[in-house]
C-alpha cells in the first residue's frame, strides 16, 4: 500500500530525515517512535503532502507520488493531529466541520454520511450542532477522526492522536481506532513517543533517532525485548520502568 | 506543617447557580513529595493553586483551614501573599513556551527573578543565573543564558523555568503537569531533576499529573481526585493495592509493553463515586 524509499528531508543546513525506507501493507498498522526532534512527524508530513520539499521515492497504492499531490490523493489519505482543539475550526459547528470534506470532494448523501460518521465514532447526535469549545477533549478528537473518515479514505496518518488526552479517554480512542480499522480495512501510520501506545495499535514499528530509522521490528519483538539497536533498548527499558507503578525511584537512565 | 488544608471547597457561579469544582478536600504536606492525580476537570490544579490563592476572582473559596506554614491564606492580605508567591512557594506550569517571556533571554529572566526576590546587583544576579542553570544540569549554562526561549527545546525550557523557581530558594514547589508537553525520555530527566533538587534542598513538592504510574515513581504519597473530591489517598508504594475502582481504572486502562492486549479496559464510571 505504502512504500517509502530513501526519503530525505532538509530544513536549511539540518537534515531532518536521512535515508528513511519502509513499507506498509494494506490494512496494516505501522508505528514510528522516537524522541522529539527525531524526525518522525517530518516523515509523516512529507507523506501527507503537507511538506513538498523532500527527495526520495514515495509510492502509495502503486502510484509514484510527486511532491505536490492531486485531489484524489487528499481524499484517500487523511491525517489526524495531536491537538484536536488546534485542528478544528473554532467558529464552525461539528455539522459544518464534517460536511466540508464532502463538499470539497463533491460527495452525495451528506445528511446520511454525517449521521453515520457520528455513530461510528460513538458521538451522540446532539453533538452535531455544537462548537468545538462545547466539547470535551475526547469528544473533539472523535470529531477529528470522524472528519478524517468522511471522504472514505484508505490511509489514516495519525500524529500523536492520544497524547493530549487523559489516560481513560486515551483507552477509548485507541479502542475506537482499532474498531474502525477492522470495519473499514484502513491502513494506519501512527507516530508517537509512547512505546506502549504504538505497540498496542501497530504490528510493526520503526524506531527513529536523529533523523534516521535505526531499527524496524515487530511489536512482539519489542515486547519480548528482542531489540538490535541500543536506542530501541533504552526507550523500551524506560517505558517499562515508568509504566510499572512502584515506589522505587528510577535507576539511572542515561541518555545515549 | 508546611501546608494544611481542611474541608476545602471551591465554587464557580454558573447560570444555574453555584457549581462545586472542589469539595471536601483535606490535605497536609510537610517536607515530602505529594502527587495529586486525576483527569481534566477533577480539580487537582485548583486545589494546588488555592494554596497560593491564585484562583480567578469570581471563584468562591471556603475552607475550615487553609494555611501555608501557619499563615492563613484565605485571610492574608495581598502583601503577605506576595511574600509567599514565588518567594516561599514556586509554581512550575505545563508548557514553558507560554510561561517564559519570549523577548528576554533565559539568563535575564532568571536574573530578574533573583533580583526581585533577593535583591543584589545586576552582576551578582547574572552570575547567580548561570549558577542556577548549571544546577538544573544544563551543560553549557553561559550559552543557554544568552539564548531566547524560542531557541530552546521543550526540555531545556522547562529546566530554565525550574532554575527561575529555585532562585528565591522556596520551601514548597508546586509542579502542575510539568512534563506533559515533553516526550518520555525528557519527561523522566525533568522529573528526576525535580525530585533530586527537592530532596537535596529539603523542600516540599506537590506534583500534579494525570499519569498515575509516573507520579508514583517520584512521590511518597499520592492523592487521587475525581470530580472535585479526593477519592483515595495512599502511599506510592501501595499503588498496586489501590482499593477505589477509579484508581484501579486509571491503572488498568493504560496500554502496556509487558503483555499483549487486544482491547484496552475502558473505565465504567459509577455515579456513587461522586459522593453524597
């Protein structure tokens, strides 16, 4: 479904993404993890067409992608961002937000599609005529996901979709994302710094450090600790140490 | 006793009458590390801010006792409050991007905090600022002192905030979600730094967060808040034996690396948790 080969992104003198290559099969979830500044979001922005300034080869469903994308691409590939409050128009009701992609792509049955989308993301019909500020953080992220689904995409690019949410809401949104994937056969690329979240949703994971993809491994290998690169091992160790509720203080985690 | 709160209640006027944001909260703090955990809107930040009386003017705060080192915060005048805020109790907020002055260098901001609280010449304050930056484990303090906030990373910015709070040598540090905007590695570094400074200087710490396992690593005690009340208070080491279903729910809904789950547990909220 998605093939990325020798992707490079430069910002002035800084090479933010260096020679990144990976493939994602149809219906698969692929995760990218790394610290802030490791280039994981930059990869996603190049894929989504938000940043046209890259070199390399990007193939989506057999089509080689040019830096500038056509309208059909923007229907088939949708993105969900970290902060739903920042990505929803504050002066538009949910109804307006959800109908916009339909108008842009000249799709019919607006009424039926909106009701179906709200139902799919488990929002009650009353939400339809509210503004983003009248919703909770979890509801807003559900609206953002519903909007991404309106144009019936095949690929969802998820940039830290749960890191602005409470842990209880995070669980609900992660369950929702796996249900939607099953129901619609979507292909996901999920970017997060939270290893547990990525391993939960994704089968295969790429670990990034300083713009390079340092390791590709399966979620099972990550859980079992079958890591090859020292950075993956360090991230895993820290994640396990922090998620265990114990009183012991952190034994010296050294930044490598 | 550094902080003593008995029966704290914070209300906000709404079109349908007064609404309770915090109810019946009692807490005490000595030179120890207390975590307050709860989700958005549970009243954890309001509770901590009430100690410095930093609530919006339309908030109605009542309490049987609300004292900071014996000073009755509810009845104190503005001058007394000013001698507590920043000087004796520091506050670290979530996002350094919004808390730092964008047109002042990091060093100048720390030096300003130093002079406001301790006086002294510009020269002395500048040297103190560099020394404080070194204390928050910044490798090249002289260079960072010259940098503007937009030139600093999130973790670095938070270190600058911490350095500024340490300038007046406070007795209490309130950290309100100090690491939510940071990634896991930097998060651990910043929290370890806070813990280390608090222990070394013998300060009290109130750490506010929504991440229960994380808080338990850095605190002695944890108070769990739900809908404005403390539903459970326990020693951090006893977290696995938490009794309240809300506390258990917070732990169980987390994805984990240690084993595979097909679905995450979702919290079933019980109306009885709201109390009477």
